[in-house]
C-alpha cells in the first residue's frame, strides 16, 4: 500500500496548469460571447481552444517523457490508476444525469402531463413524444404529414454501431494481450484496428445525424425526444471522439516503441476509457434507440 | 529523488503560479477562499441593508435578486469549498505521513481553475441584463428566460468550478488510498482525513450531475432544446430533481470536512481520545450514503406523488440518526475531560452547538406537511445558515486557528482569537435567530420588501450581519500578525494534540516526510 522508501516522484513547479486554466477561461468566455451574438467571441474561443490543444501537447509530452525516463515507481503508477478510475466514475455520473432526465420524462413527467385533462387538455403521452405543442411522431403504419418527425429506429445504423463498438472493445483487448507478451506487431495492429473502428463509428453517427436533420425532421428542437436523443448521443459521440484521439496518441507512442509489458499505464488508461464509452453506448442503444 | 533539488523553488509570483507543493497550494486555496468570503460578505451586507426597513431604498429589486443569487454561489463555491480544499491540501499529507498529494501538478491545476471561474462569475454582474437573478439553484423557467449573457457566464463558471472540485477530489482519494505512511491503516487515519475522503466521493458523484443539469439549462437557453418546457414534453421540475440530486450531497460536502475538524479539535482540548472513533467513521459514511436519497425534500411543495413525499420524508429523518451519533460522540469526548477553552476549542464547541440547532430546525423542515408552511420562508434561510455557518464556517475558523501556529511557526494572539469568536458567535445569532420567527410568521425569502410587522426582527438581523462581517477584520488582523511575527510555536503547539503533523517543526520545512514515518 505504501512506499518503503522516499522514491515517490514529485514534479518540479510547472507552468502548464495555469496556462490550461487560462485557456479554459478564454474558451468559456469566447463561447458565451459567441452564443450571445458578440462577433469577436468566437475568436476568443478559438484562441482558448488553441491554447488548450498546445498545452496538452506540452503537458502530456512532459508526463510521457518522465514515464519513459523511468521516474515513476509502482506507487506513482497506482496514483495514476486511482486517478483515472475515479475520473471515469465522474464521467459515469455525468451521463447518469442525462439518463436520469430521460427516465424521469418517460416514466413520470410525460405520463403525468398526458393523464389529466387539467394540465394539458387533449394531450395523450406516449413515447416518443415531442410534447403537446411539438411535432407528432410518425408511427410505422401512419401516413406522414407536415410537421411530423420520425423517431430513430434501433436496427439500422445504431445496431451496426453497436457491433462496431463491441468489436473495438475486443480489438483493444487483443492489442493489450500483444503488449503483455511483447508482441509489438499484435499491439500495433490491434490499436490500428481499434482506431479504424472508432473512426467508422463516428462517421456512421455523423451520417445518422445528417439523415435525422435532413430527412427525418428530427433535430435538437424536436421537443423532449429530440433534446434527450441529441444530448445523450451527442455527448457520447463527443466522448468517442476524445477516446479515438487518445487511441491515436497511444498508437503513435506504440509505434515509437513506448510501453513495456510491466509498465504501460498510459495504454491501460485509454483502454479503460474506451471500454467506458463502449458500455455507455450499450445503455444508449437499449434505452435511447431500442425501447 | 524526492528531495534535494525540489527544495528550491522559483521566487516571487512564479512560485505561486507554478507550484506543485501541497503547502503552497493549500495557502493559495485559503487566501482565495478568504477573498471570496469578503466578496460574498459584502453582498450579504447589500441584502441586509436593503432589508433594514420595508419598501425599496438602496438597490432595485433586480439587483437585489442578483445579490442573493451570487452571494450564495460565491459563499458555497468560492469560499467554503475552496477553504476546505485548502485545509485538505495542507493537512492530509501531513496527517497521513505523505511527501505530498498524490498528483501534485494536477493539484496546482485544480486550484488555478478557481480564480478564472470566479472571474467569469463576477463578470456576469457587469453584463447587459445583469448577473444571474433567479436564485443560486438556477431553476427554470426563470433562468431560461432571463436575457443577457449573465446566466451563461454563471453556467460556464459552474462547469469550471466543477472541474476544479472533481480534480481536487480525485487527488484526495488517490492520496488517502495510496500515500499513507507504512502502518497508517485506514482505521488509524485521523478523522479529518476520513471526513475529507468521504466528502471526495460525494463530490465526484454529485458535481458531474450538476454539470449535466446546467448543460441542459444552457442548451434550453441557446440551442433550442426543450428539457424544461412542458409544451414540448419537458418539465421544469426535472431540473429541480437533477439539481437537488447534486444539491443535497453538496450540503454534506460543505459540512463533513468540518465534522472532521470538530473530531480533531475536541479530543485535543478535552485531552481525551475521540469517543467512538469507529462509529464516527461509520456515521460519516452513512450520512454520505443517505445524502443521495433525500434530495426531493427541497421540493415538497412542487406537487410530487404522496409516496414520493413520504419516502423523502422518512429518508431525511433517518439522517438524524448518524448525525446524532456524531454529536453524542463529541459530547462524550468532552465528558470528564481536562478541558481548556483556547480559540479552536471555542469554535469547535460553538460549531457543534450551532450546528445542532440547525440540525433540529432541519428535522422540523423534513416533516412534509410542516414544510408546506415553512417552504421558501426565512425559516429556511435561518436553518441553512445555522447549518452552514455553524457547521462549515465555525469548523473552518476552528481549523485555521488550530493549525495556524503549525503553518506559520508563530502563535496567534489568543485574546484577539477569543474576541473574534465571541463577536462572530453573537453577531451570527443576532442575524439568524430572529429569522426563524420571521419565517414562521410568514416572511418569504428572496424578496427585497416586506410587511411592517417584520421590521424589528429584520433590524436585529441587519445589525447582526454588520457585526459578524466586521468581526472578520479581527481574524484577518490576527492571521496576518501570526504570519509575520509572534511567540514561536513549538512543534507540538497544543499540549493534548496527537498526530503526525505535530512531529514536524513549526513551520514545517518545504517538503516533509520525503521518507515516510513509521506508524505504530
């Protein structure tokens, strides 16, 4: 549990945290100005984003250098592991808020609104719904009319995407096995396949979004159905994007010869994160698309 | 590897901007927190001045609403939470025999997000349309409809504050789990570290949910979603549920570290070991668990089904059990102790006393039918100020006076310390005790005007508020004095104090426990 000697690596003073915070501030400030119609807002936001990207290169680069330089003992490694685990847990809770919103609306708020004539006369609630004033969902046996929307079915692209993400979970595990037995070719192939599957997933989801906006009348503004659909799938897609970038980074590191069978926290952290987005997707598939 | 070159650090401002040292970062947190306390305190004086007499005299109602909103946000996110994180930074490594926090660079990041986030929040006040004026709970539809970028700045500021707290909590969990000195088992860990360890889990589980809630608010404001609009199938009450799923654990986030402080100070000045250490740990964990299943007691009047009202009422009352265990344990620790009443002990006893009053009014509020009467009155205002000031703020001042000699190497002026305590104690009660009566008599909160029969209690309250804030100048003075000069503190500082932090010199060297101590 604890170090037997004073070998815990304490980093020197570092400029990166405050630069990151300044970048974050600039991004937030610019974003708020931009969405409130201030023209130069987007430039402030872009500067902030650029600072964040640049500082990530430098900060992570420094950590990777220290790690490959052998400065981290087993205890430091454990700190990173605890850190990453609880970070992922915080992400789980973030998704829980949106899933909670979906369940609340579907099982309580919606039926309450529909069940009594006092709240909204003439409104019957059944999912998918965009509410009394929103467009009506097109049922399979219905003739579509104007101001209607089609809910997203489960058995087209979403089912394919489920298969893709599940396979990518397998390929990254296969890559991990390669790393553990020092089979670098297997490690690199496995990572490459995982990245490819991630990019395919994202492309299909982009296609799905375009289709929803152009052909299905389904947008973020389509009442509570559109709001929960795009919030949940959108945030998940954002996390897949981050995960794919992380995978690309460790693919690059693997190509440079980083990671050893007994020392590869960076790899495992990304693998954990990837499994996390995979599991979140399964919940999305079941509760957002399927039922 | 962990010593030698690290003792050198950049001088001047660069030391503070780039530091990875837990003591420096702890100091930064505490200084930031005190600054924000002054800002939030001034806002409370604006509120109390307006309420000196009925009618509108000093500020217009929209600005009054901004003051109540931002006062709360500043005090919670800018003052109390950072102050306790500062204490955690200073004390946890010293208490568990660790060379530093587990992730020192990230530690610096979690601090430096704060001033930027606070700037964003303060900027909102100067925007067209003003700062957020719909209450710190940011309920829709008010906060969807308020125009101007003020609410947006607040939302993004909350996102950043959340990132900061989550990172800080991850660091505390990693430190407690991974950095304890050999022999320091979890069940030997000082109660302050325990309190914070459990608080960190509360933060990690609840803050992302708040981030989710305000994100939905933001998309409802600007991106055309309808999460909180019944016309399109959403529900404004949805926001309240998501918000309070965060909001109730937040109450314990503010108070559990203070419980840890009481459990540290009382044994020292009663010169007896803490009574029922293990039950304290289990009680803290139970409170933390229960805090996640009581959130809807903040919204009894919103029109929930009867089963919901009953469940949340009983679950809420259940919290009185572990909390009662803690209070009885503190009292039992003092029982037949060789007590002395230095400033930290006054804060601890005063804190337990005030918190217990707040806990009892909380029990009254937990009763659903009674709450129908109390909801959104000054009774609620009195209740949560008794809990948060009595619990958290008294705990903070107790902790700072308790450890100040350790940090600075100088004893503070005991006479001034006692003056600070008594003036705050009297001023605080003068401010908030009459508010119980105001609330029971029906005075609604968050309104800049009131009926004539409430004048007298409101004037007491305003006098008390000015007295309380003025008393903080004494604190500022004696803290500064102790930093600069004063009687040298021994490493033991307090006769009855136990724990690893008292084995290192006062002030401690820049790096402590590079080689972990052995704990028997």
